[in-house]
C-alpha cells in the first residue's frame, strides 16, 4: 500500500543494521537529506510506512523548522529489518503526530486537569435584572430555554428579589430574554406572581415548560407562620404574561417539623415528572418524588450521593443527549460554593471529584453562592449557568457563566494529568495555555511554599529507557525533575539557585547536587535521563550529556517534579519514555522519489484531494 495523493517518498535505512522491535527511532531531517519546500511548512503531511508488513507507523514530531530546514521526528518502528518509507507532499493533509502512540509512556498536558479547568471563572459582574421593588437584586433564579422564540423570547426566568435578605419581598417574578444575558419584564406582565401571607413569605421558585399543554409551570414554596404550614404552590401561563390563580399542591409540611426546601421539577416525558428537594433529615440531604402530571406528587424516596457535602439549594435538569439528570447545588457551609452531580436514574447521584465547579469569590459580588440554574447545548457542548450569590453584606444578584462541558468533566475526572500531587496544599499544579512547547497547553507549577510541592507519575517500569521532559525556565527557580528508583536517592536534573544560578544542576544516588556545564537561560529546554540495566545513568540537557554515573539504579518506578521553597512558576511539557538499546538504529534518509500517476480503471486522483491511503500510485 502507498499513500495517495502524496507526491514524494524516501526510503529510510539503518546504518547500524540493528534488529530492534517496537522501538522509537529518531529521524533527523536537514537541508542535506530532505527537501523542506516539498512538504507542508509545519510537517503536517509527513507519514511513515512499513512496506514489508503494509502498515502505517506512529510518529511524533519533536521539532520542525521549515525556515532553518531542520526537523526531528520519532517513529515507532515495529521491526527495523523491514523496509521503511517516509511520504510527504500533500498540501491538504493534517498532522497525525501522536506522542501517546509513539512512546512507552507519555503526557502532553493537553487533557484538562487542575483548578483552572475544574472551576469555571466567576462572572466579573452580575446581570442586570429588573425587579418590581426596583432593587434589581434577583436571586434563586430558574431558567427555561426554547429552540425558537416562545411568545417573543428564547429565554424565560423566574426568580425572587431579596434586597437586604427581606423575606417579604422574596416573591416569584418573571423575566424574559433573547440572549440569556439581557433580561426584561415581558410587556403586559405585572410582577410578582403572588404575595406572601401575613407574617409569612414565599421562596425557592422553579420554572418548567410543559410541551403537552404549551404552558410554563411555576412552582414555589409558601411559608405561612400563622398556620404553621409550608406548601408547594403552583401557577401556570400559556403566554408568560397572564398567570393562573396560585394553588397549593398536595405537598404540605408543618413549619416546625421536617420540611423540604428548594424544590426542582423536571418533565422528562409525557406522563413522567420528577421532583427533588433538600431534606436535612435524609442522609444524603436530597429526596425524590414522581408524578404523572406535575401536580399530584407521590411519596418521597431517599437519594444517594458520592459528593461529600451537605447539599443546600439545588436545581435539576434532564439532559436527553447524555441520558442523564444533571444537578447543581450549593453546600450548606462556609464558603458556599456551587457543585455538580449527575444521575442516570434520578436517585443515585455521582461526580468524579469533590471540587466545586464555581468557587465562592473573595471581595466580590459572589462571596457566597446560593444556587444555580443550568442549560446544556449539546450541539456546542456548552454548559450555561445562571447562579445566584451575595456579597456578604446582604446584597444579592445573579451572574452568568458558560463552559465546555466535556472539558469540565475531563478536568474533574483526570488525576491531575496523570500526576499525583503531594506536599504543599498552597502551591498549585494545573494545566496552562500561558507557555507551551507544543500543542496548546503545558503543566504549570506554582511553587514557593513549604513543604515541597511534588507531582509524581508512575510510568511502566523499564530496565533500559530514556525519560525526557521539556522544561520552561523562568529565571530564578528551585525545581528539580527526578527519576526515582524503588529505594534510595533520585536521579535529578533541574534549576537550583542555591547551588548555581548560572548552570543546571544534577544529583545522583547520593543526593549530592552538582552544577553542570549546561548554562541556564530563560525559555524552553529538554531534560533527559537514561537508565540502563547495567546501573549506568546518563543525564542530558538539550540533548547534551552533562553527567554520567555508574553504580546507579537499574530501573525507575516513578518520575517526580518537585518545587522547593524558592518562589517560582515553571512550566512542563511532553513527558515521554522511550526504549534504549546498546546499539541503536542510526537512520539514513534516502534520495527523494517523485511519485507518478498511473491511470486506473477506478479513478485518477488530483494532487490536492485529501484521501485515505490507497494503492493508486507507483514509483
């Protein structure tokens, strides 16, 4: 099989005639052995082929500079005795460079992890939300989104004013919007939808659309202290402006007994309605009920949860594209943050981490988060959130944020990019787009706090292997990259200002730091450590040997990035592990062969056409 419509190929041979298998082979290209003008400027059209077995070979581009006409590519070759070919010259090709497919173990830091990816940035300012009392302090909002405008608006919201935490003003009010951010009172509507009883108040509204009747349903709680009664109230509207006379449903509680707060209702399908609420008596803090019409509710059932918080105010949505219920809830503690959980049955709630998706601000409008309403757009993978909060002095507002849900979930699922964090709880380890060697992200370590912050990764244990990682040197720093054995001291390379501010430093089994001859400079550098079965270790900076030691460890069980107490921020990228052999392949790049077209009875390819490999060209 031959790549088509790639225009050029070269045969790769091994001048050392090795017989290694499943081995990472270095291919170095220069102006002397490669015509860079015939390839894409970023090397995205480069491909490697095992002509003997008829299989594509995984590869990773370490560097590609079309101007300087240099490139280094690593190819994982199944068998060095096979005929190997390199193809290029396809302008429409996109890169298939893959760190993960090429090396024995790797981490490119492109997968979301760390607090920056786990927590959505807080809204800088709250939304402007007109209220009937003219305070503009709308809270406990619940939002419904339509695919096409419903009576003039795509978004409908219910919420309650709560200035200075005045319960008498906490009455359900309707707003509408066409972008989810600019809200108005619909023409003809007079808020609020209901007034509180004498000595009592209303609270916790929830808005639901019923497509069976083409109506908005509004639920809320009525606390009547004179009657010692709490009731679930209901009103509905066919146009969002005219609402039915509020009526109590079949859920009532004695105010001085066990009550349910913050009810959230979901219509999943015709004849299938669900209700959740906070109940402090239940172990999980959440109860679940069902209904055939959204009006008459069955008995409460207990829910379970994996999130180790006490839920407070909550909101649930059914997400058809995920076949899941999604819940946002605040925690009944200080600081009050916003958390997320998902469930396939509405009763067993889970989330892969205990980290909130929105953290309470500091000195901002949202120092305590009260509740959140959410909508998921499956076509764009966008999670949209309207969350209510207060500033610590009884001023309440609602803010709006959004994020890519898949990235959010991955960040909460990931184990810090494959690195286990220990040591300082103040220092940080997170994914960053500020500096990166390749791709679009790196691992960012913010040190400077005691005890030492460590990130540890445990790759597959190999007795003969190179361990490599790219490091961004910011200048003053005290950070070491360590290859650690089962016991004893580590093999370390890094920056240690206390030993030398001018040169990189190494340390071997005896924990003795020594300055190398490799000068430090701000920017990206590559650290490498070779560990052999003969207990010989070699350390490299930018591919230059800086230390060789015998009597070292024969195998490595973990890699560690350690930031000591010197204040520094460093970046790390593209950790990889590759095999070592006493005699390694030395690749010779053959002469360029121009592919010529052969007319076939099937079709003839155009040189700019992007296709999959096909036996359609000959040499």
